């Protein structure tokens, strides 16, 4: 009776994987190829090199994510500011309306918005707070008729949504040192991680073969088989 040969299969798509996919694959492998297991298998130096390089990818990946989140936040900030400025300009234009009802409404809302007139130019947190407070005033029952007269009923919810979405991005932004990460830097470290992974895989496959044909250590066979099966499952 001959047992079936076990080996970690080659992954040919690592270089083509998206950053998130690449990151998650190696993160998962390292949950199985732990330092403790590597010590037992006497491949601790290979595992450490692999894990250290992946830590570098981790840092770069998180910085890239933080940069992307900052870009999204900036876009949402512009959307929020554009809506706020649109409301201000609509009110300013209606101050000259020949329709008395609209002119009166504009005068009332312009007065209500004065404390917040520079909200769009304020720092992020203050901008959010001022828009929030301004919306509370504009959405009040006392100003409902004026907002309707100015044709802004459908615009206020858009401003509120953009302001809330900006604030969510701002609060949840990853607490990582921000800075643009070049694709070249991440690509280079990804390649190094892949090379370290393949070196570790070769060692694991060689250990299985040696144990299966020469040493016949049942405990090591169990550990190697579990590791090989887990990585292949990924």
C-alpha cells in the first residue's frame, strides 16, 4: 500500500491578484504556518522571513487603503460643500425675486444661515458641525414654509446625507499614518512576499517527502498533512 503524495500546489495567479486578494491569501496562510509550527518543523527562519515581508506588505496595504479612504472623504467633502453653496446661492438669488413670497422667504433663510455662511471653508470637523447645526435650523417647522417657497425641500435631505456620509468616513478612517503609497512600492514587496511564500512551500513539501520515505515520524506527518491541506484549501 502506498500513501498518496501530499504537496502544496503551485499558485500561478498571485502576481495577477488584486491587492486585497493578495493580502488576504498570505494573511490566511500565515494563520496556519505559525511560528510555533515552524519551530517544530525546523523551518523557523523561512517562516520568519515570510512573516516579516508580509508585515511590510501589511503596512503598505493599510497605507494604500488609508489613502483611498482619504480620497473618498475628499470627494464626499466636495459634494457636501457644493450642496451647501448651492443652497446659499439659491437664497442669495431669491433676495432679488420679483415674487414677494420668495423674496420674504429668502430674507428669512439668509438671516438664519448667517452664523454658518462660511461652513464650507472650515476645517473638516467644524464644517460638519456647522452644516449639522444649519440643517437643524433650516429643517425646523418654523422655516418649513420658507424652504418650500424657495424650492429647497428636496435639496436639504441631499445635504444631510452627504454630511452624514462624510462624517462616517471621517470617524472611521483607519488610524494609520497617511501618505500616498506608490504602486511600485507595493508591487515590489508583493513579489518578495510571493518568493518567501514559495521558499516556505518548497521546504514544507520536501519535509513531507523526507518524512514519508525516510523518517516516518507520525506526529510530524500529521502536522505536515494538516498544514498542506489547509494551504491547498485556500
